[in-house]
C-alpha cells in the first residue's frame, strides 16, 4: 500500500445509512427512479438499504490489499467508502454513489473463501473509475473528447425516454454523443422492466431514428454492447480489462492519460 492516497473503508451499517443519505442529497438517484414509471417498476421488489457487515475490519483489510493492483492514476481518488447493500439492491449489481462511495450487494464470497479473485479486482477497478470520474470531471471530459465523445444537449424522443434505464454511475452526467449517435440504455420489456434485461439503442441525433446494434463508426473491437451506454462505462471497461483492448486506438489514447 505504501504512501498511496488511495484507501478503502468498509462502513458499518449506521455509517452507511448516513453516507447514502448524503449521496441522495447530491444525485437524487432514488428519487429519480421513484418518479419514473419504468425505473420504479424495475426496482419494485428490490431493497435499496445497507446490510449489516459481520466484520468491517476484515473487509477493509481485504480491499486495501488490492491497492497495489490498481492503476496509479486512480489512486488520486483518495478515501473511498464501501457500502454493503442488501443482496437485491439495484438488481445485485455493484455501482457507485457520490461523492466517493462504491456499493456492493454481497461481499460474502471474500469472507468465505479468503481469496481475492481477478474478477473481483477488475470489478473494483471498474467502479473506482466511476469514483475518479466524478472527482475529476474535467480530466475525464478531456479523455472522452479524445476518443470521440462530447456532451449532447438535445432531447431524445419520448418513446425512448419512457423506457430508459437509469444508471447510478451516470445519473449525474448528461447524455453524450459520438458523431451522430447518442446511446440510450432501454428496458427490453417496457411493461415489465427488469434491471438486468436492458439493451443499448443508438439514436441518430440528426435524422431522428434509432438502431439496436452498435453502429460501425463507433464500434470498438471486443467491447460488449452494454458498455456503449456512456463514455464513463466505455473507459471503465477498457481500464479494468486492458488485455482485451490493448490493440485498439481508443486504448492507446486513454493510456496517455491513465497509467494502465
């Protein structure tokens, strides 16, 4: 760990409650989900609440053992709070909340096995990217623009917006555009939305139509379709799994800014 400014702290349940209240005052994520029909239905049976942790000291130590495996640029994220949620929270998917929170629905695998897997490290790096992106928005806007993305201030059609899935990692950021394409995460079944059943549609900002496959002019070799919903996700995928993208031009650009 050395003198790295990066440090993880797994919060006790009472502290986690207060941390999430502060996060909600900043991003209004749960309020936005509650006020939107599709997003509220998708989360109807999920308990977005902190879970009690059997040993915060054990988990804190486990997280901080990984610091040396994290790209140096991300160490400037500084102090990062880990909140353990109920297993059903947000469909069981790890995510972030402002200003510096990484939320996990389940950490029992570490406690039961005592093994930090490569998959766990990749997920942590991915989520830490989102913490870093919030803390250093100017730097990341520069990176996004360097790989072809800029903020988009237009409005998507109501038929798409009504079924758009909200993402806590991007709820505080605008829509972004690459060339003429604006990616939008959409519930596959608008009448019975499921958080894990989402696809990315691509809206053509000039001509007003959308396609359901990644347009060739923004495609990155090896990148899963789900990653295209936002440049925050694209870069988090590429930084957390660099071996997958090392031959792409986008990777070369990102590497100029982040020591992957």
